[in-house]
């Protein structure tokens, strides 16, 4: 497993926008916490995502699950929605194994910060427990 932190700035326009990228030959599962800040409307949302891909050569399937969303209003004093974020996410492995963000409002500007835990494809069979 590795830990990775990514910062994407000034996302504007229709997506998808790549947020996190991993080598699909090395990694097949990722847990990610993503903060999305809509700098135009001054709103923030914190997303928790897990995504995985089938690592065989025949299929190109990826699966993503979004967990809880925490969001706050423009003045950062109250929660503005308990079910809505500022867009949605998907995963793809046609090139690298990536997480993409699709903003709801394509005319606004967003800043995105992600913290990821990525899991290797292989299993260490030679590692003996103490």
C-alpha cells in the first residue's frame, strides 16, 4: 500500500478532470478522500470514495463507490446539503487507473485536493508474519 496526496487547481468547464492517477499494472484498488472547493460560489464538499478495477487483460471494468459527503455553505458556517456534493466522480483504466471529477456547474472554478491509499495488485507470498 502507498499513500499519495494530490492537489489540482483551477478546474473550470465540463469534465471529466483527472484528480488521481495510478499505474494500472501495479495498483488495483484505491481509497480516496477528496475535498472539492467551488471558489466561485465559495462552497466546499468532502467526499470519500473507493474504487477498484478488474486486473485481467480481457475486461476493462472499473467500479466506484461513494461514501459519506460532508458539505458546508458559502460562509462556511452551516452544512448546505447532506446528500449533494459539487459534482460526481468516476474511475477509468483505459490508460492509467484514474479517478475523475465531473463538476455540476461547468462555468464555476474548482480547487480539488485528494489523499489516497492505493493497494498493489500482487500479494507478497514470501512475507512471513513474526
